């Protein structure tokens, strides 16, 4: 149980968050998490999972605006909904103020006139807002609004959507849409077995390629077309689908995220349960971002942050709809890998070499088979052919009994978890026999077997019947999609094995540093370097010995106390880029140099009209690697933490990695591993390795600051952070902090 002090803290912070318009999905719908389930910022730590059973499998459905008049758009929709209701066993009730029947079914003027409770109301009206209040009175659980003309159209439409969202919040029902479609009510094949793909799309047409995979034997269970997400959002459906036993993978087409934290909580829930989430997220480019905003009326966020956040919580991001198809299908159906080794098996040395190059470049592990295994394979493959990996059989063994022996022998190797066979073109009867052997071997193995069918025709029986008829073989049409899907498969299972949620480690109560830091904040202002360093000190981040002085004589005394050589810098609020203005003097070794530097700095400050609070006399720290660690505020995800190469390199190389708090030490170290200049930390050209542990500790302390001061700290930039040789720590030589 948390004490009363924390209760006051979280209440104050929640009020501030709501005032800033950063409500979580749970807060919007009045779902109050227990205090023990809140982080230090007063936000829920676990995803709210809406009970969508009655949405997808309602007992009663009301169609508001139902029609059977020929030529009317609502007529076709009504007809499709009637057929869908029959399939799911729901009672459908047409609702129209002037009709007595619709397609022979009794029609009532309003939902309130129905004799039974309604689980789902489908609104075929131009303005759903007036209907929402009627539905609330009848205690309808769910509604779908197809109407367009909301946030996707601009400011006026966005205002209309806000009014609709407010009405939904008051009503207690859950709304899908507006600007959605009939995809949720499609006909799903019920003759397919095995784990299914659940599909979430913000643009209905972009989900068609995944939906039509049913014709290739891939099972789909649900389709959630979220539209403008005035209420129900992508995160709600990820949370719900991750709980469904029939769902093997969740495939998403995302144009914009409504709430970054809700999305991460949902991704975390899926990761806890080992359910893969594969997503196309548009907005990588400025043009893509503009198009997404005009289509859905939602923020896309800084793409680097989106990408990092998805990786951090195990969401597999792909670029194309074809990749979404292939990757989600493989992840839904494949068993957990028993080993990470990949073997490439082909009838052509050229094909095997080409595929192996691409697979290795993508990060897959292609282990060399042991001498005993190679000797076994050479019982059936000529001695002059390579069987170490890739395995080249030369072609002829495929056509007889030897083909199956080779495949079984490869799959029996304990280092092999995946066998990939690229068949670049059909050559009956050999390709037919090879395909059948692969399918038969896969049925008797717990290892993944993949085939790349390279024929552009795609009508061959070996492909259409043998390969696609197997639920155990993963069949692809391109090298790239196969390699990407296999890498995602191995990465996903590695990520979820022993997965520890960052939210489990998130701080629940403010640290002792918080109160000290809060007293230093100046709302709406940039802190001086001196004040910014006091902020770092409050969180235990080391800074150089230094003194703030206001006279030349005091500067000389300070230099004696700090110890020569010294650095002198102008300090004041709103001073940035001091070096460019000549407000930094380095390597001063005598009292006369200090006096001269003080006069020069104050003269420059006066000339540049700088608000000077004094001059810092600082310890000079030279040996180490300059890094940058900072905090920025993302519109979607809130505070983000960045680490990268610092000093002048930060602007030249832009070599940085980002994470969204909370995260643990493993993610902090992973950030360093993403840097192109990571080798600098290990020592180059005879230089000593630096104190990586101290750097990681600074990143984690900055993260704590970002979480606790969320809503108060807009930006923090520690640059440079001098990381000293191993065992000597890290020192923040300069800092900039901007308050919100």
C-alpha cells in the first residue's frame, strides 16, 4: 500500500495530465486503476482490456437507418448486416422512423422502442451524435459509426469528432469509428484450422491483402477497422486479441496512434502472453506523415520514436503489406523454435550462395554443419558438392528416395532450427517431388520448414496444392519476405522468452531527488547551466567541481579552489550555444588568464545582450569519450530518453538511440549497441575502454528524472557527458534544461 503523500502526489499529477489533454484510454472511460497499479506519474501500469465479446458476437443488433429501398447505399449495408447476424447467431432489429418493415423484418422508430437490450448498434446516419444519447438511455453496449466528415477533413471536422467523443464518454457505451466500414462484418472462413491472424486496420482497403490470405489456407478470426478512433482504438483491440486463445498473431495497419502510452501498454500485454504483433506504420517520411494526418486526423509522432518504442515492446514493424501478410502468417502458425540455426538447402549452388548472402546480411545465423553431419549427407550427395551450409544437392537426389533422406538428416541436426529451401522455378517432376518431400518432412518435425516458390506464374500444382495445402510449411514468393519473416520469428521468440515487462520495474513512488529537483524548476523558462547542473546533482549525476562567481577577483579565488587548469563559461537563463558566441574559455592555467577571461566573457555577454547571472569557473576534464544524454517530450509518447555521441559529433553524425520510459538496464545497454560509434566506448587506436557502466547509470538516472518531472521538464540536454576510462565514472560537463 502507498502512503498518503504519494496519493496527493499522484492526484496532483493526474489533474495536470488531464488538463494537458493527455488522458489515457482508461481515464477517458472512467476506469480507475488501483493506486498500486499507477506509476510515479500517476498513469496506469497495465493495459485496460475492453470486453469486446459482445461486439464481435452480439446476441442482438440494432441497425439505425436500415433500408431496403433499391438504389440506396444503406440498403446494401443492411443486407450485408442481416447475413452477418445470421452467421453469428444474432437477432437483428431494423430501426427507422418511417418504416414498418425492412427486408420483411419488423422495424421500430428508435432503439428505445425495442423489447430487448441491444449489444451492438450500427449507425447508418450522417450525424451519429444525436443517436448516441438515445443509445445511452437504452444502455447499448457498443456502436459503430460509418459516417465521415470528422477529423480526417480538418479543424471543423476535428471539433465535431471531439463533441462525438465527449458524448460517447458520457454515454458509457463503446464506439467504433467514425469513418469506419463493414470490415468487422465480413464472412470469415470457418473450415480452416490452427492459430489465426487477428487484423486491425485504420484504412479498410489496406487490410484486403491480409484478409484474402484465407484463400491460401491462412485462418483469420477478426477484423477491426478502427477508422478515426474517436473512442475504441488500435490499442484496445491489441489488448483484446492478445487474450483470445484462437489468435496466433495480430496484424496491424496503423496510420496514426491515438495515444502512445495506451499502445505500449497493449503491446506489453501481448508480449507478456507471447502473442506477436506485426505492424505497418506509415509516416516514415514527411510526405507519408502528411498523408496519414489528412486521412485519419491523428498524430503520427516522430518516426524515430515510434520505431524505437515498437522495438522496445516487441512490435515487429514491416514496411509493405506483402511483408505484413507473410510475417504475420509465419508467426501465427509456426511452433516455438528449438534452435536458432538456419540451413539453406537447394538444388543449385548459385541459388544457395545467393540466398545465404542475403540471410547472413540480415542477421540470421547460418551455422556450418559438423563433419559427421557432412559425411552423412555425402552418402546421398556427391563429394564435390558443398554440404556445410548452404547444402547443395546438385539436383539429381531430389528425384528419388535420397531427397527425403537429405531433408530428414538436416532437420535432425541439433544446431538447426529452420530449414529454408528456395525453389527458384518449377521443373517437374523434380520440383513436385521436392515440394512433397518438404511437406512430408515438416509434418514429422518440430522444426520450421520454409519454401520460397520463385515461379511468377503461381498456378503450379506443387505450389497451389502441395505447399499451400500444408499447415506446417511456410511458403513465400520472394527471398526478402522469407528472410524478413524468419528473422522476425526468431527475434520474437528470443524477445518473449523470459520477457520482463518494463512496466513491472517502473517506479511507483517519487524518489528523494524529486522534491529537490522540483524546487529548481522554473515554469516556461530555460534554466541556466548552473541551475541545470544543480538539477543533475539532485539526481546523483556527477558534474565537475565548479563555482559561480560575479567578479574577477572571485574568479581567481574559485580557480585556486577548483584547481588549474580551469574552464570559464558565462551562465544565465536562456543562454544556448555558448561556444558560438565566444562565451567559453578553455585551458586557463594562471590567475592573470582567469582575470582576463572574466572581463572578456562579461564584455561579450553585455555586447550580445545576454542575461548573465555570473561566470562559472569549472574543473577541466579531458580524458574520455564525449556523449550526449537527453530528454525530449514526444507528442504521442510523452518523455523520451536519448543517448548518442556527443560534443560536436552530435550534430555532424546524428548517431543516437532513443527509448520511451520506463525501461531497464538491458534496454539502456541495448541503446548503446545501436550506435554506429559504439566501438569508441571500447577504446580505439590504443585508447582505454571507458566506463560503460557509469554511462548506463546516467541514462537510468535521466530516465527517472524524465518520469518524475513529466509535465514539468520539457527538454534536457547533457552535452557533453564525458565518459572517463573504466572505473572512473562519467561527468556532465554542460547541461541545458527547459521547463514546461
